[in-house]
C-alpha cells in the first residue's frame, strides 16, 4: 500500500476539482474535446486515496504527521 502523503486542504481541493471536471464531462455533451474532462479522474482518485505518486517522486508530503 502506498503511504498517505495528501492531507487537509490539498485533499479537499483535489476531490472538488475532480468532481467538477467529471461533472463538466456530463454537462458539456456537445464539446469537441469533451474527453479532456476525464482528466478529473486523477485528482479525484488521489484525493480519495490520500496518496499521490508524483508527491512520492519529489518527496512532498502535505499529510500531517501523527504523534503517538
């Protein structure tokens, strides 16, 4: 399993942007480049899974550390 590296506001923004793009896919049925809206699946998936492969590659982490 991938480590969680997406947290807080970053996660919320990814989910909102992803849902907005997917909604645009369904609402804009006559657009010539309609399939580009499906790019919204990427931020939606990374927001829901709380992990971003690109963040792992560059060593970025927006998830707060847990103190136990």
